[in-house]
C-alpha cells in the first residue's frame, strides 16, 4: 500500500482529494493541515490531521493541494524532508514552471491539471450534464507531466491523478512547459479573456434595449453552433456574411500581434504574477 500525504487536506482541493482517495485500497492517506479552518473541517469529518514531520517520514507520495501562491513557500519546507525516492505531485503547472520547486535529484516531481468536462460530451444524467467543474460526475480529460524522476514513476503519478479526477475521458502526457501554455495562456489569458468580452458584449446589447433573456438565448445558441463549426463537430460552415464579419472585426477587436502572449517571456511573466 502506498502512503500518500495530502497537504491542505482541509481545503477545497484537499477535501476533493480526500473524498476521491480515502476508500481506495491502494493508498494509505495522511492528512496534513495547519490552518484552523482546515483542521476544523477535518475534525468535523472525524479525521485527525497528521503532523507534517511524521507525514513526510512516511509518505511515498506528497500531494500539494494548496493555492499556487503558497506552493513555493511550502515546497521549500516540505521537499528537504521527503523520503528519498518519494514523489511530489502539484495540481497546476505555474509553480513548477516558474522555478518554485527546490532542487533535489533523488525525488520525483509530477504535475497534473484537469481539462474539466468538455462542452461537447455524451453525458446523459442531468447531474453529470451540470457538472461544469468536474466534480466526479462528468467525464473529463487530464494532462500530466513527469518533470523529473525515473520513467516508471510516470504511471505511478498518472494513476493517482486518474483517481483524483475520475471519471476520466482521456489522459494526455505533456511537458510542464506545454502544460503552462495550456494554462494560463490558452485557457485563461486568451479564452477566459475573450469570453469575458463576449459577456460584456451581451450586456452592451441589453443596455441598448435588447431583453436580457432574448440576448442570452440568442447568444448561447450561436455559441453552440459556432463552437461546433470551429472545432469540427459538424460539417456546416460559417456563412459568407459571417466570414466577412469575422474578417472585418478582428482588426477592430484584436491587436495584430496578440499571439505574443504565447512567447516564453510573456508566459514566464504571467506565471510569475500567479505565483507571487
């Protein structure tokens, strides 16, 4: 049985990890929590936290279920005390890519992140269809990276992550840098920003007299078919008028060099801001 220490066990992500793994016969869980609220939440569930030093002496795997901004500080205290040959798992690429993990060659670093349930899916249950985040109801993909360590440790880390984010649609192996391109750049810097502009545009339409529900229904339906066209979920195409509108509007809405957000300098600056 593998001993797995969950740091931040009383927090939101820590609670999720506990729920996903606590009845799994492959793992013996150690619950590490220092915050008063987190400890209280664990006690409410009949769980007594394990002292950090004790957990690190025993743990084969250490899972950091803590905010990005705290990973660097926590890792500096945790990594030197880990057993030789143990594995540290981070649930986001920002801190690892940003150089926040201390150097130690005799342990493995594994990084993962969920893709969240996709827009186009085959879920049939209502609760699963409304599981937007990926709370163990709807299938989702994950990305995984073995940052350092022996090759056989990849499957060990991936197995933990598959159980943590189950049910799994697909698991993709990437590098830590590629994962950082996916988040924050692709999913947050670009996509979340563009979607926030779309919401602002809808609100602008409403401010100009369009009824809110009419604007929302019209927009949600068009987002659905436009995504299907752009991501090859249908053989339909944009109309000639739509293509012309896209071509004309791009120069008004976007800067010509907007793809510079993918350049390494800007990626590192974004990650530094997140982990500061």
